[in-house]
C-alpha cells in the first residue's frame, strides 16, 4: 500500500530500536511546496469559490435568456444571508451560530467556514443528503454528535480543521463517521494547540468505517502512535501532519506499523 506520509515517511529509513528524534523546525522544513497528485484533498477553497462564481454566473445568464430573472431574484433572497445557486451554497464568514435550515435541499457543495458554529446536532444535514463537499473549518466546534453527519452517504470532502476538536473519544463518538461511506478527504488539522499535546491519541476507532478514505490531515504531537484501526484504511494514500500544529519530538519504531 502506497502512502505519502508527509513529515515522517522521509525518516522511515532511519528507524532503529531507538525513537526517531525531531526538532521544532521539522514541521516547517518538510512542508511540501505543493500537494501530491494522489491527494484527494487537492480541491481547495479557492477552487470551490471559483467554481461557485462560474456556476452562479451561468445560472443568471440562462435565466436571463428564459426571461426568468425575477424568479431568480426571489429565490436568491430566500436563502439570505447565504449565497446559493442550484447546487452550491456559500455561507462563509457570516457569523452563523447554527447550520441554516432553509437552503436548497439538492445542493451538492456547502461552505460554512469562518463562522461561530459550536454544535452539530443529530441529523443537522439530513435535508442536504446530496452533499459531496462540506467545509466547516474555522468554527467553534468542540464535540461532535453520533448523528452529526447522518444521511451524507455522497460526501467525499469534509473539512473540520481549525476548530477545537481535541483528540478524545468523547469528542469523536463511535459511529460519527459511519454514514460517510464515500469520503475520500478528511481534514482534522489545527484542532490542537501548543499547550495541549499531552495524552492525546488519534481517534482511530471512528476512522475504521472510512474504507474509501484517501487523504487524511491531522495534527502531529509527541509520541504519536497510529492505532490498529488505521489498518482498515486500505485506500489511504496521503497522511499529512504538516498543515496543522506539530510537536513531534520522537517517533517510536512501532508508530507506523498500522499504516505502512
């Protein structure tokens, strides 16, 4: 199984019975200049925004041709404060504390980044079951519910980065990702902070159901071990620790045994 493990795989050849030693500059030194071609997370926010703009312009143009501009304007206002077309909704940076419930039910891509959302109740996305892209980064999330992502069987890109989802079992209840059978990219980086690197373990139990996952972004902390459930991620190609908080000072010989 080929896996690009950014920051760590480059040192694999040095592993002996003693731990690998890192210094504080390793996270910066090995930060890749560009994403690997195999990285399923390559679809970034700027790309999404550009596609959103182009799709919106095309929708407006087509409605103008059909002389339905008034209908478009009325529909557009229904989803305030978000900006939506038929398959996209952009709710970025609006200070939202909750996921809007009045968006088009057939949307496929939803941006909710840079808001103040703290809770994702059970079935909060059940009306948006066609989503394949969901960005919840830069919010105030501290814990997920077992049903936070119910009915999102089509979702293949999920960004939960830059929240406060610490790596505890209470934060990620078993089954929270069980409906995400199509997920290829999961971003969980920048959920830890510089003073929070003690007694954490990657929540590998909840990742066990993500058998189609190809790219995973996580924070790197000292004495990290990838648990036995990482063996279930048979399609994983990219494990990136370079884009979040990193405090890796040593790496045991067995740390990578379940992913390499």
